[in-house]
C-alpha cells in the first residue's frame, strides 16, 4: 500500500530541490531543521531597533498568538511566490507525482494582497504594535539570545499578557528563605 504524503518521496525531493533547501524534514532531521529556522527568526530581534515584520506562506496559529502579543507584525501570503524565471522548478514542484504543491504562483511583481499589506495595513499597524514591542522586548531579546528556551518564553508572554506573576503559575510570588 502506498504511503500517503503531501510532500512526495525523498528521491523526488532530491531531484527537484537543491540539497540545502529543507522541504518537509523527516523526524531525524526535524530538530536540526527547527534550530536553523529559529535562528532565522531570532537574528532580527537581537539586532534591530525596529518592529519585526514576519511575512511567510503560512504561520502556525501558536506562533501568531505568541509573537503578536509581543508586537511582532505577522502577515501570511497563503501562496508560495516564485519569480517567472523559476517556471521549470515550479512545474516540477506542482507535479502531483513529485511534491504536489498547489499554491505556487509565478510572478515578478508582488500580488495585490501583499501590496495592500505593505502599503496600507503595515503603516497603520506600526503605531498599534510599538507599545507591545516595547513592553515585551526584554523577553524577545532573552529568547533571541538563547538565554530562554521557547516554552519558558511562551509561558512568560502568556503570564505577562494576563497580568499574572511572570515567574510561575502560582497565586503569589514564592517566598525565599
């Protein structure tokens, strides 16, 4: 019986994509792949004085909830945008017998949705998100620098947003003896 998969076989991925491009990593490589992706998110937070804007094909809802509370501006494309010059690659990636991606769009110009976000929505969001960014910057920097792991970061964001004690889920601060 054939295995159901939305990303095609490993051999199909190797024929289509460069070896350095991670596509639907398997369990063994997932940890390393996630570490590389997290470092891509951490870098802008550590070195920029501006509000980060994360634009991606899809953003997991938990990522949205945590980072949005921190003042990070997030936008989903819902499509994989590739330049017209990548038509042969796009055709292979769309092939149902290989990767089967259905949401690839070829264009050299941004689509209307992305343009509207950048031109109209983004300037309005900056004023709303700046106070959040300032309030959560310490947590973002601690997470981005590796001083705090994601579970602690997300829990502290949740607690700070709820107005509860940030160091734990107890009613009052622990007494040191």
